[in-house]
């Protein structure tokens, strides 16, 4: 049989010989008629147990390499930082890196045929090494990064069954250039925010408690700062790309040591690749990062730090927090979205409460070290309106980044296919006149809008730039297509909401499963598009949705669900003040 290319990414796709067939690895590629090609290889999970098993294995790998990196980096920098210090700054990168490599490794290992050619395009290691979590988050979903990791995996353990052919490629990768061009943009909002921070920080005020990037509104943050510090303070997370004129690129990295002595398999691969791919802010640029931390306009040694979005998203802020924790500062974190404490493969639910001294949850989850404070984000209770608008929110599909309930090509395909089927069902119905689709700003390769319009040319779309939280009070009904942050926010505000549930319910914990089964009986949750379609047809009429939503059985069940997973707290600022000031 004639060999064919194994295509792991779309990096320099034009360089493949057109005479040979291609097999695409977990990549949605379409023909001229906007139909998915058949030559796509993707991961088929046996069942939910396999996903849980892989997740648990990734957790074990993460914990093992965290221990090894703690020893390695302390020795490298001649420091004696605690494991908690390194865990706080390493986790956002290390967990994502291991999860992504693990999935890519399983894909390659599941290929049984030896009839494939891998066309390796040369990529310098210096183009792969990020400065910190900001650029890694962008790089790790790029084609050139994916190509590099796949090439390293194939060369390491699978070159006997996959033939490798090497070709030249561009020295300055355009995709990488575009990523850093966007990262290096310094917006007017950021400049103004930094100016205000510098001005207020310069004034001789009390700064015992640092409150920043909490998901509260700016006014609420200033008010909370004043209540606990008796000072007018304003802080927002800072990023290195904004503070530096240019991030120093590592020209070459030599690693002679491995983190463990495993001789074969993914652990042997990771033992060197973790060090080769480690962000430079943890290694070569460690001291430069420390200088940045010392110069930011933040309190030098606060008693307590309270944040939500300023944690594990900014290289500078993670270093700042870790440094202060080593000196005795207490860390208070807060849940910033849905899925927490509801899924069996959601590592943040374990990690964030563990790394913090106190952890605020949206509901009464009853976990160690947690305290229910309600939904942190400012949300107003729903008020009846005269709108007939039905909003369906589409969850972003952006390939595999880490193992999640709905990650992977097959899950993406089934999700997109289901929505296409739903849009076909409603195109000749009155529902279509009132339906508005809210796409996510982030795009990948699924061509969602074109696909949806091919099944229903009359679909209407909301402005993608608008926040969904600002739209919900101007609708008659919200349709969520995933049990994430959005459904908790809508339930908390008591917005009439239904869920198109396309995930595997076995990946959710028992308490969530019990609720979902009750939701299904009451028409709140639908496991297929026909059920959702019939429900909407039934509810088409004046006040039918409102009357259904306000039924006693539904409201009583929602009240219990809110209590457990996401409620509105009218005394939120007062409660936060008391907890923060409680020594």
C-alpha cells in the first residue's frame, strides 16, 4: 500500500506532496462544499472511565514532576523556596504542558499502521520557549507548537512505525510573530489603569490588605479596598508584555540532565522535554522577572491578598504572590467560573483551594478550606421584560489543550453536528424569528458560522464582542449548550434557562447528576436536539415560558441548586470585608 502523510497540524501545509494522500490528526478540515473530510484520525474514548483514568494519571505525573522541579530549580537558582512557592508559579504551565503532551502521546501511540510519513519542518527550540503563562497559553494552541511537540514525540519513541522526512521551513514563523504582536499591544485601558495604580500607590495610605482582579466591578473593588484599608486603592493584574519593551528571547538552551531516570515511555520523554520547554521566567529570566516584581506599584508586604483573576494568568502576579507568601502573607482565592466541584476531571477544583489559605466558592460545596460567598461577578436579579428574544450561546471549540469533559475532535464534531441539526429543525418555524445565536469571539478551524448558516440561512447572530452577562436580561429565554459558567450565572439571576446537555453525564459527580436528572424531567435540561426543539414548540406563546419557569417545583429545585453551586449574595461586600479582616 502506498504511504500517506500523517498531518498533525496545518503548519506549512503547502509543502506536502500533492500526489500523496493525507491523514489528519484531530484536525477539522473541510472540502469545498464545507463538508468534513473523511481522512481524519481522532481519539475514540472507550468510556468515561478511560477519561477519568487518563486524568488521574496526568495528575500523578504533574505531582511527580512538580516535586522534581522544586528540587531542580532551587538548586539551579541557589534558593530554598518552599514547594508551595514553586507550585504556585509553575502549575499554570506545568499542568497544561503535561496534559497536552499526554494527549498527543496517546494519539501517536494509538496509530497501528506503519504506512505513514511525518514531514518534519525544522523549528528552533528558541521559537518554542515562552517567557511565561501569557505567551504559552497562545503558543500551545498554535500549529507550529503542535508540530514541534509531535515531531519530538515521534522522534523519541515512534520513528520505527512512522517514517520521518525533514524539510526546511521559514526562520521567522509568521504565526509566532502574530501571537507576539497581539501580546505586545499596550491598550489605552491598560495604560490608564497602570497610571491610576501608580498614583494611588504613591500616596501615603494604608495597604495592609491587597484586593485586585477579583471579578467584582471596579467600583466594588475600590469600595472593598476602602472598607478594609480605609484607603482609596485600585489594583489590576499586570503582564510582562505590558511592562517590558521587549521580552528577551532565549537563543539556545542546553539541558544535559533529566528529571527522572525512567528509560522508556512518556515519563522518559517528559523528564527532558519539561526542562527544554520550561518558560524562561522560571529559568534564564528568573532574575529579570524578580526585578519586574520589585518595581510594580503593589504593596511590598500585605497581610492578606485576595484575588480571583489575578492568579495563574499573569507571570508577574504569580511571582509577586509567591514571594509574599514566603514572607508570611495569607492568600485568599475565589472561584471564577462554573464546573468547579461538579466534574470528576476538573483539577482546578482540587488545586486552587489547596494552594490558598482561604477559598471562596459560589455555592455550599462543603469542601475543606472553602467558604460560600456566592457568585463573585456582579450580576443583577432577572426582571420580567417584554422581549421575545431567545439566545443560544455557542461554546468555543478550539482543539485539544487539556483533558476536559468535552475536549477532543469527536466531542467537537458531535457538538457541532447537533447544533446544525437543531438549526435545521427550526428554520421553517416561528422559533427561528426570535432566535439569536451568540458565537464566541475565539475561533479555530470549525467554521461554525458557515456550518450553521448552511443548515439555516436565516439565522441571526448577536455581536460576538458583547458579554453574555449583559445580554441575559434582554431575553425571554437563554439556551446554554454546556453546563459551565453561563448556566450558573443565569440560574443565580433566575433567568429562564434551558440546557442542551451533550456531555457524558458520568463525568460529573453524583450530586450534579442527581440535579441534572431532575432538570431533565422538568424540561430544564435536554440531552438531544429533538427534545429541545419539541420543548420550544410547546413553549411558543405569550407567557408560556414565564409560567413554566415560575412553577413551584422548578423554583424549589433551582433554589437548592443555587445553594449548592451558585447563589446571589446581597451582602457579598460586607461578608468579604468581615472575612478579610478576621485575623
